[in-house]
C-alpha cells in the first residue's frame, strides 16, 4: 500500500480527523522516517498532500482525484510514491 493510499483511506474513514502523524505513517507503512520524508516532500510539492500546523499529513482534493484517476477499480490498483513491498 502506498502512502497516498493510506491517506486516502484515512480521509474516507475518518473525515473529521483525516491527517496522520509521521509516526503513524511510519508504523503503517513499515518504512523508516527517512524514507517517508522524501515521499512526503514530493507529494507536497505536487500538491497531492499537505502538512498541517502539527506536521501531520493529509491528502488533498487533488490527491484524491489523482489516486482515483489512476485506479481501475479502487485505490491500490495504481502505483503512487512509496510502495510497501
């Protein structure tokens, strides 16, 4: 599962608290913080995710549209930055 897919799932299941802390993202992806930072930077620059005041990350509307556009059936069918192999 990709980082963008995790944020998408979080937005859909918890719309009032759609962001994830870096620690949560690290635990859920199984990737170290150092590996996540590049992906978060890239996705932020592409305006697919945003960081909140508390440094938590959340998918944007552009991120949702991008993920849905590359998915044939559901999020997860495409590939976004940072796959957990």
